[in-house]
C-alpha cells in the first residue's frame, strides 16, 4: 500500500517511476546505472569510517559520499585549506580524511558547527512554514551536542580543527586566507548563503564547494537563496541527482 501511494505521489509531482530491482536505489536516488564506486575498497573504508563517526548509524547515502570524496580528491590539486560548515557527528568529513589519508597531508580541515544543534533564529518564515525548523530532530538526538565526542573522533588526524560557533558570526575568526574545498550542510538557507558568499572569494581557482541538500524536495527556499547568491557571485550551481549542488571556481 505504501509503495503504491509513493508511486502515485511521484507521478503527481511529475517524476517517472522506474523499477530498480538489483540496481541502486537509496537516499532519494534511483538509477539503473552502475554504482561502480561501491567496488572500490578505498571507498568502503572511507564509508565505514563515516559510519564509525556516527557511532554505527548508517544513513544509507553512499552516492552522496562518493560525490564528496571525488570533489575533495580533486581539491587536493589546488592550494588551500578544507572546510566543513555543519559537521554534526562528522560522517562526511571523517570519510574524506580517511579516503585522502589526511595524516599524510600538510593541510588543515576546519570543522565548524555549533555542536548544540541549529540556531533556530536563522530560519526564515518560509522554512518554518515548510517544516524545515528542526526542533524535533534536536529532541530526538539527530544533532550531536557533545563536542568532546566530536574532538575524540578527529583526534587521529593532524590538522583537524574543530571550531565551535554559529555561521556566519564565527567565520571572521578563522585563520585562513585560501581554501580548496568547502562542504556546506547547515540545513538552513541564510547561513548556507552566507558561507557560500564568504568562501567564494577565498576559494582557489580549481577549488570546489559542495552543497549537501541544495536540491532536496523540501528545500525549495534554501535552493532559491543559494541560486540567487551564486548568480550574484557570477557563477552557477550544478544540480546533482543526489540532491547535492556543486560549484567549481
């Protein structure tokens, strides 16, 4: 019954429904194409390290992690620090540092979060009306509020810098001039747009910015504001079928 309802809903929204038995179907993405990265042992190690950061919780978003690993790998080709805005348990950044063998690199990775959950004052009325304000997620424990746990997770990697603060207020305190890679996952339009605007001028030519939930079905206001910000910066966001957005300087 649920599957039939889901199919009808997708059709009403204008999406086609494709049978994907034996194929990849997860995290809002269904495709008949081969998820070739799943056969890469290095990907498996990185993904498992991300799961470990979340204390064994597997969110089932392999293709999203694959995208992040690819983008971070390409960013090593240019000068600058790495940044994550919205760390939570540290899944994506932990997977990246495992994949890139961060302990062998002379780079800094700035890991920015309130580590107290979202700043509810930053949500717009449109986001509140759409149910984007994450009170229930905070109460259920979806947001990590134990910064000591986070610091312990990153303790194996030199150059991992845990930064406690709210974006954009904390950004001017960062000791960085040039960045190569930025991952933005704040689940809120205003601070994501502020982070994009702040880091774009500091991004090396060839550097990348990855937006986690840019094209999610319930993130219309967020996507609109990010598009407006990108256009103001003279660039355009690549929409990915994972729901992510990607920018190349």
